[in-house]
C-alpha cells in the first residue's frame, strides 16, 4: 500500500497576462465559470480525491483569492435573517476548515517548478498532488481521484496526460512513452515545449500531478529550462533518469484550458449548458446567435 496523498499544492502565483487587463486587479483563479470561481472547481476536485491540506503558492495582488476562502459572517447572518437557506447551503460548500489552507509566497515568477519548490517545507517527506486551477476538467470521476486510484498501484510520480493535435503539442510538456497498459503509460522521458517536429508523442501533460518528495529535491538543483523558467517537467524527468517510476494517466474527462481566452469561453458555455436552470435559455440564444452570424456573412 502506497502512502496516502493528503496534501495538494495550488500554484497561483503566475501573472495571468493572457487575461489582461482583467488580471490587473483580479487573480485569474477568481474568474468564474457561471458562478463558481476557477479555484473552487480545483478545491472540489482535490477534496474528492481525499486531499486534506491545501497549499496555495501566491504572489502580490492575490488578496481576493485569500478573502474568498474566509468565512463571511455578515453575509451569512444576512442570508439567515432573510431565510435564504439555499444560498447559505451554497456558501457552506465553499467553507474550509480552520488550518486546512496555507499560503506561501513566490516572490518572483520564476516558473511553475519554482512555485512548487516554494512549498517544500510544508510538504516535508510525503507524496503530494499539484493542481493547476486554470486546467478545469469535467469528468464523472474527478481527474485527481482517477490519478490517486492509479497511484495506489504504481507509486512513484504520476502526471495527467491527454492526446493533443500535433500542431498544438509544442505548447505542452510531452511524454516519451515506453509502453501502454490500458490508460496508463510508463514514461521514459519528458520534454517541455518541444520544437515542432521533434515531439516524442502527442501525449501532453496537463495540470494534475502526483509527485514524490524527490522531485522537490531535484527542483533545488534544477537550472532554468524552456522559456527561462524553472520547469517542473525537467525535475520530474530527472526521476526517470534516477530509475524511479513516472507514469502518465490518460484520464477520462473533458479538459478546458481556462488560462486561454478561447478555452475559458468554451468552458463557460459547457458549464452553463450543464445547468438545468440555464440550459434552455442559453441554447435558444446560441441558435439565434449562430443564425444571425450566418446571415451576416
Ligand atoms: P501559466 O503558464 O498559465 O502562466 O502558468 P500565468 O502567468 O498563470 O498566465 P499567462 O501565461 O501570463 O497568461 C501555469 C500555472 O503555473 C502558475 C500559474 O499561476 C498557473 O497556475 N505559475 C506559473 C506560478 O505559480 N508561478 C510562476 O512563476 C509561473
């Protein structure tokens, strides 16, 4: 039996430049899909996978994110006085236990690997998950829960993997795979943002990881990689060189890249269409819009 994964790191210290000017004052992770901020989807997924400690790697300007997880006694009292039990229940799903959340600062945006490394003292000597909140995954069984289940068999490091079109692959960390067992791929190499035509496969790493403390040790020695940033991919790849197992799990589910405008808008539509109270109105509106768009061409 492998050790339980009870801690997760949420790196949220990036600048979010693709969402400027909004991200001048709003952290990207507070942008909403319908009515829940991106970060709430990430927290819900972590909880469903058995995570008990939530470690946020933040930076200047992320105050709204910290406030979001505070209880809101004035609002709660107001809703209670007005008998708005349904809204109180909604708020209740967002409340976190005291002491369950920790915030640590990344003082310079030196890359994802560096952000994860900033949380090393809070992780100590146990396996941990990393969740990038801007990758939102709609799935019957949440993606991290699928990974934890597979990890119980494999141990080592595990990354979420997804097939992407060849012309998009150079935006991702890409797996060089050794074999395939169902949806599990033992990995023999990983490369961050390979040059077009040099990619070892079309299996890309997306923002869910289960990692061993050895990766934190590797990060201490990792030099800057692609884009001049300290890359998490490089530190995981070092595990393979050291002869320790790294597996890719091709998860079941639909991933939305909410760090990009197109992905975020697609997710907004998909999540709204999944809501009973919004579906009909939105569907009618979309039909009208498409018809108008066609007529205008
Ligand atoms: P992105 O590559 O999406 O960068 O980071 P970004 O800064 O958030 O957004 P853009 O590209 O400027 O629009 C992927 C994840 O890694 C975190 C980000 O917060 C995001 O969750 N990250 C990235 C850090 O925490 N620190 C960094 O130095 C870089």
